[in-house]
C-alpha cells in the first residue's frame, strides 16, 4: 500500500526566490569595500610625496643671485631654513628665507677687506669690527617668520645697527682709505633695507665688541686699559702709542739713550754747581756785593740742575701718569701732567722757578758789570735789597701762573716742564726779554772797555792815583766776582806808551771773559732750546692732536706689521730733528759744567778751600791777612 507522498513525482523543480540573489550581491560588496579604501589611501600618499620634496630642495645658484633682501617669501615653516655659514655665526641665530643660497651669500657678505686689514680692525677697533660684521649679516640675511603667512615679509635690520657702523667705523675706514665701504644711513638705498619700527632685527643684550676675537695690537702699540670708547690724542681705537709718545717715532732705543746720557750730564752739572754754590756760601769775602750775585746764581743753577734727580731711576716716573692698577704704577699710554702725576708737578714747578731764577741772576750779573764799567755807577749795589727782591719775585710770578693755569706737564726729554700751549707766554718770551738785552749790553760793555783801553794807551800821561780806584770787579780790595782778571780801573786804564792797540783789546777780553762767556752760553742755550721747543716740538704736538697725514701713515705702517725702525724712516721729515734735539738737551744739561769752568775752576778757590779747612780744623788761625789770595774771588 502506498502513501500520498510517495505518489508525488520526485523530479519536479521548485521556483527560485529573488531575495537570495540580492543577499549574494550585498555580501560581495561588503568583501570588496576594504580593498577599495586601501587603494584610495595609497593613491593619496603617492600624490603628496613629490610636493614635499620640492619644498626642501635648496634654491639654484641662479635663484641665489637675486637680491637676498627681497626674496620670494612664505611665512610658514616650509619656506624657512637655518643659517649654516661661518662669518655670521653667533649673529644669525634665527631662520632665514629658504630662497637664500647660503654658500653664494658667503661671498656677498664677506667683508671687502684683506685678512691683514680685518685683523688690524679687530685689534684696534673691535667695536667697529663687531658693528660692521653685524651690519653685513643682519642686512643681507633677514629673518624668516615661522608663524607668518605665505605673504609675510622677512624682518629687516634695525636702523640702529647702521648708525653704529657710522659712529664707530668712520675713523678706521678713513684710516685705511675705505670710506666707500661705510654705509650712509640716510642714503635712500640703505633706507630700503632698514626698519625703523620696534619689531626690527637686531641683537638685543649683546655688548658691542664682545663678538670679536681678542687680537693683539700691531707692533709698537699697546692696549688701552680703558677700552675703545676712551678717546686720547695718541690712540687709534683701543690701540695706543705707549707713553712717552715721542719715543715711538724714532729708531728703537734712540730717545731712551739720549735721555739717559742727558740725565748723567745733568747729574754732573748739579754736583759741579753745588761745589760752586758751597764755595761762595762758605768761603770768606764771597757773601758781599758783587760776589753774592754769583752765589745767588749758583744756588739757582744748583737746584735747576738738581731737578734731574726726580727722574731717577727711570724717567718714565715723570713722563707718564700714575696708575695704581698698573703693575709698575704708571699708565701705559697717558703722559704726565701736574694733575695726574705728583712727581711731575713738583719737578715742573721747580724747573719753572729755578730756571727763571738762574737766568734773571745771570742777567743781573751782566747788568751790574755794564753799569759799573760803562756808567761808573753803583746803583745796583746801593739798592741791592730792592733789586734782590725783584729778582726773587720775578720767577715766583711765572711759576704761580703756570701752576694755576695747569700748564705743567711732560712734553719731551727726561723732565717735566710746561705745556707747548703756554710755553712761549710763561717761559720763552719773559726769558727772551732778559737774555737778549743782557747779551747786547755786554757787547756794549766789551767795546766800551776795549775803546777806553786803546785810548788810554795812546796817552802819554798816566795817573798812578787812578790805580787806587777800583770798580769792585777784582783788585786787592773789592772782593769782585770775576777773579784776578776782573775788571778794575787800574787794569783798564793802564798801559805803556807805544803798545799795539790789539794788545789792549786782548787785555779787555781777559778782563771780562767770564761775563762774556756767561752771556754767550746763556744766549746759545736759550736759542737752541727755544728753536727746538717752538719750531720742532710744537709742530709735532699739533700733528699728534690733529692726527695729520704723516701721523696716520705711521700708524698704517705699524698695521702692516713693519718694524719701528722702518716706520721711523718714513716719518723722519715730520718729527723733531734728532740732532737739534741732542743740541738743545745737551746745552741745557751742560749748564752747570760751563758755569763751573767760568767761575769755579780757579786755583784761587782751591787755595781758599785749603785755608778754610785749615782754619776750621784749628790750624793757621793767625794766617797772614795780607795774603794776596785773601780776598781773591
């Protein structure tokens, strides 16, 4: 028996549903979605990679040749780069536009000077070297703003950087004939690259000059301990002529040798002058008129020559200003004045006083001889107290003027004296009023005595009584100051009949050769010293203050690393002549020697010293008062 289900046909197909197909399509799409997303991400990465490579590529040299002050700018970080050069290291610490070729810019920014010039600039003018380097770097390498937009311009250099170059570099650039390199801040071309706003480009809180390496000064120059800002006549930036300045313009050691020789000669002069002073101070018959004139003259000359002892052991102690911070206590560059060196002030004041005193007493001596021999007048003797007061007041007046005018200072040689500006008015003009008239007066005296001697020799009548009348310049009773050959009436008016007149001229010379020699030595010494001080030294001082061309050329020679001897030859026509310097210095230094020869080198003084020692020590107390040397002067 069969069932109904068995009786259905097994092969009959069933109809398909559309929902199954839709489900299959959805499944395939779901499986392919991640693959499509991956392909899209890969394509996006591939398209962005070439764009970044273009930004980081350095500009070509052709692009670098364009003006660095007007680059193609972009404010974002993609348009900036870091400076990697050497010249502007420490200055350009900010990002710069990526369009600037740093290698090509190095040649543009490099200073337009040689290596030797740059080293000299760094050693002598570090503030200028620093300011000029900052100007070159900051003006050519503007700052790129990392936070700006694509149209943001770079930050430009401050106007103050330019004015620093103008302020500190004018002198050194003119010194090297490089004025064309100096930027002119008011120039329209410069105004384009500078920024006057508060957001300009500069180096804040960095001292000017601190970025320059420490380079030693050129040969023969020394570093100014007070820095470049301190201006003096002998400084070029922070490198200066060592004190004393005049020594540097001569071959090495030449002036030092002259000063040492002058000091030795002055010491000898001071000792010989002291011998003459002690002779007229202690020996009998030397402290009354007219011998007392020589005593005062010898006292003044002794202290004048003795001033050289202030310069021992080294003359620099009166040539240079004192400086407690210096190892030797002396300033390396500033010369001495009475305000910055007490020893110089004392020496200069003493020299002013005793040089005036010596000359006025020498003039008084010649004037006394003239009035006695020519005018037969004892006016000066009768008014000796008044004339003596005048002779002592004269130097006091000029010394006080020099002191209150602050005119005492070092100029040349081994001693302090007086500033060139006041030298004529306080020393040379007053002294000239004494020396030149005294020399003329003595010439008149000489010819007067010679004429009287010749006239008297032609006379047949001679009065023996006239020999008893003396003028006080010799003889047995006058105690005169010119020795056994001193002028007297008997010596001048006597003479045998028929003697040649030439013999009487010679006799007149013998009578007054001491006063004649004194007047001549005073005139020669004064003239040589005045010529040197006025024509030679004053011109040098003016050139030093004004920094004349030859003075600048000498500094250029030093900057070229040449020796002092070689540079001294280049400026030889412009500095005081060395032979005249030697003549003037030695004429003054030998003053005591000449006075000793004129008044002290006599056998009569030696005899009187022997007698004085004998009397002082107790012997020969009853010596013969009629001894012909008793009143010999």
